[in-house]
C-alpha cells in the first residue's frame, strides 16, 4: 500500500454480542478510487457473512488489530463510548489527529467522548448525523432502525401463539392478528410495514401529530391521543420529552388500546433520555393471554414498565415481554451492508482528492464532530458531561 495514501482501518467489533462490521467488501473499491487504502482486522466481517477473502478480492488488506489502529481513519460500529468496557483496551492505540468514526452513544456515555478528546482524536458520532437531504445517505441511525423495526415483527410472529394473516381454510376462517406499534419513527414505520406484509391488522401511534399521515400511508390505522402534546418534536425531528401530566394521560390511553391487540411493538425513544414508560404494569395485566410485547427501547429502560433488558418476562396472565437491546446485530449481514454505505458516504464527504478536508463550519461535519484537537466540541455532549459533574471542552 502507498504510504502517501490515506489509510482506513476496520477493526473487529468487541462489544459483547456485536456481530456487525463497519465496512463490507463491496464498498472498498469506491474508497480506493477516492484515494484511500483499507486494512481490515482478521475475521472482522466473518460474523456478518463477509470472509477475509472477500475483502482481499475487493482491494483491502487483512491485518492485525495493531495494523488497523495505525490507520489515519478508524471506522467502527461502536467506538469507545458505545463500548465502554471492552473498548477501553483500544484507547492506548489512539493517537493525536487520528480520525475515529462510529456510534459513540455520546449523550448517555459522554465519558467515551472525553476519553477520545484526551487522546486528541478527531471523533465523529454517527448518531449526530444531521437529518437533512444532503446527509440522507449517511444516516446510520435510520438504516439500523430499519433493521430493528423488521426484526421486532419477526420476533413477535415467532412468539405469538396465533398466525399473523387471515386465512380461509377447510376448518374455517382464521382471523388476522392485531398489532399495535408505538412510535412512528423509522423503526416503527418499518415494523408497521412488515406486520402489514405478514397480513396483520395494524394500528400505529406517535406523539407527533405529523406522523399520522405516514402511518396511514402504510395501510395502518393511526391512533390519535385526545390530548395536545404541545411541541412534540425537536428541530432534528426527534420526539421531545413531555410533562408528567401528558404521560399519565398517554398511559391511560395506551392501556385501552393494548387490551384489544395480540402484539405490541414499542419503539419510542428520546435522544439522551430514559425511554418514556407508555405501557404500565396495570395495562399489561389487562392484555389478552398469549399476547406479546417487543420493547425495542429496552436499552434505555423500556417503554413497558415490566421490560427487563435481554430477558423474557412472562406475566401471570401469560403475556410475553421481550426486551432486546441490540436487534440490528441479529441481522448482521444487511445491517452491515447499510451501515457500510452510510460510513462510505461520510468518508467520501470528508476526503477530497485523496486528502482529508475538515471544514469545521460545514453543516454535516459540524453536526457529527464531537471531539477535536483535545476538546469536546459538541454542546450537547458538554451539557451531558456537566450533568455527571465532569467539565467538558469548548463548544
């Protein structure tokens, strides 16, 4: 490899249960044409179905973990913030001005960003990708949420004691399953579309009134809460935390809906906050025996009061509650394909004519940059650190 060319390193993910990989073989040629070489750690893609030979055939080199962290740019699924325990071992390999790209969990685990800043690393958090048209191809949160929405329905169908579609058989007509999806972001909308494809009758709910049209466009019925949430979303289009009075009314309304359905899929998240509890224990007690809840917000505490992360809970009335915390990693092939395209698009935005060009005022770069030249440069991360009693850098 030419020492004058930028080198991109792809390490094997070390977070427990993480099977995705940051770059897949098919994106390597585009990076090479743009003036970058790629080194991939041995077996980095094997769990997602991408063997070392495939990377070599597409122009990458296979190397050790040390080789990968000697690269100019390190592309990961989970950087230190999103991998606080196992990722600690990689900190000593980071060096000043090295670029690190990946999910960083910067609002929940801001210490990971602080550690990167202490190493004088240029760190980008893919969670902070601006939701603008120019950055659509780089929106990793949306691509992974698509996988989460799909897999949540597959899990529900597997656990439910009924079939999803209506069927007319010699033994009579089998009615369709009733599915209720809470949250109409990318994960929720994908869950709605998937459940509809499987033949279920679907209802959807979102705190944002603007989501009603999106829910109905997928053939589901939009359930509207007879309360005014006020300003229910922030400037980035994400749900905003609302007051306790609104949440109490919301919980009572949810209890009425979930009592009449077979499957509840919850996807409601607020960036940097604990997930709102929308389905109470009392609401679960009123559900039909054999019903299933898939709580995709389990990693942030869960939208269901009884959810336990990565555990199966079966209530007295035989409602099964599952709280998976890394659903995208259960479909690693497609999840990696989509994530790799997001990262590649971002790399091609950063690198021009084989040179790394960081315009700190450009909207996409400014939005994702969390650590630069020894300082934390994202205001929201600084505020999160302040809440933990740790001083951050300059915003």
